[in-house]
């Protein structure tokens, strides 16, 4: 997680559990994460979630939740 919390000086910020600003820190990376997850899922055809490794569908949930985020 530390490599995901880079500040503007390209130094790494210390990871803190339950950090209040974590959403803001990671928000700019969300589109790329969704794209990567979608591409991974498309590699498994037909999809078999019990045996696809690695596999995730959390991007589908994130896309739905984003509909409720105030901008």
C-alpha cells in the first residue's frame, strides 16, 4: 500500500490504518484500477470465478457505488 500513497514530491507517505484521506489519495487511480480489473476478467472466457486466479469483480461494485459519490 505504501507505493500507492505517493505525495507530490514522489516520496512515500507512511501508511496509516483508517486514514481519513485514503479515498482522496487513491481516487485518481480508480479509473486505471477499474480498467485493469475489467481486462483481467475478460481474459477468463467463459468466466469461472471459483477457479479463475486471480479474479475479481469488485470493479463492478465500485462502478455502481460511484453513481452515489458527490463530485
